C-alpha cells in the first residue's frame, strides 16, 4: 500500500467528510466531545476539482451536524502560520452566523450551537502543561468562570503534545486511539492493534487503503501536498527576504555583526 498522511487535509476529508463516512466521523466526534451522539450528518459536500485541490489557500474542512442540530467544523492544520487563534474565532463566527436563515420570523434564539475542532500538527497553546494536548474554550466570566453561552465551543488537538504523552491508553481512551491512528509514523503493529480493537478506525483505515490504491485519489493527494508545500515555501522565502532586508538596513546604520546576531536570535525566539 502506498503511504498517505492521514492528516493531509484532503485525505482527512475523504476519510471523514464525504457521504458514507458518517460511522467513523461519529466515533471521532464522540471521542473529542466526550459524549454519545445519536447520529451525525455530513454537510458542505462539494466537488473536489483540481482548481480547489491545487489552490494552496483553499480550506478542505469537514462540516457536520449532530442529531440535536449542533453544527461542527473540523479543520486540519499541519503548519503554524501564527494566526490560529484569530483564524479560529473568525471562521467560528462565520459558521455560527450563517446558521441563521433569512426571514422576518427568525430570531437570534434560533441559532444552533456551533463547535470548531482544530486538529493541529504543531503546538499552539503555550500556557498549558505539555501533557494537555486537548484544550477546550468557551466565553466565560473572568471572575466567576461562568459560561456566557454554550453556543461557542472551540477544541484544539495538538498532535506533537499527544505524541510526547508517555501514558497513552489506546485500549480504554477513544481520543487516544484516534490520535494514535492519525500519527503519520504509526507502526504496522500499532495500526493492526487499533484496527482490531475499534471498528470505526477499521473503517477509516479501509478508506485510506482504498484512496491510496485509487489512481485518481492518489493523484489528488499528491497535488494537494504540492500545493501546501508551495505555500510553506512561499512563506519561508518571504521571511528570508525580510530578514535579509533587516540585516542590510542595520549594517547601513553601523550596527555591529554581534548586535545583528543577537537581534536575529531574539526575533527567532519570539516565533
């Protein structure tokens, strides 16, 4: 079987966000949300054309709705572009507001709850313990801690923190099982263990095997990986150009090489 990264956003969408994937999506959401769901409906289906897949700025999120009308948006993000907090709130607000249908009889009270889940390939939450790979946010009162309205719920799942976790319990913890499955460096032995113990993960693995053998799907995955690589390369090139301009400007005003080195080190530490 050809190797594909389960956290390539296109692979994730094909495994979790297409019609027929409700079984494994429901299992994953139950693991993240910590509650059982009667059913999950996949929404926002679209034709994944080469223009969309090859567009390095396109978002291939998974959209769903639960049986109690809660909207859910899942985004996979492997690279840290230093904007995850505001990006998350922006897209949460857009998804929440779009749920209000037009019409004179509608009211804000009709807005259903909306949950955003970010599955990250980097560490984003700096002010929490390293072992806390799953962080959940609401709008709360600073004094009492009381939630203003449960309509806003944001989850961050940080893969690097999970992978460093010493006491993983895939046998009893569903979210541990799913994140272990999403590890691109999972061993064949661990994968076999997960597939045998969890029917939803077994279903997800079968879908991954199918798309890895399907020439059209595999071609799309390679195209998507290239688009994301190009995006990262563009960002890095712009950053290098900016650093060089800074060095040149500092030299023009007589800053010493040692001072320049110290300044660049401080800038690097702030990233």
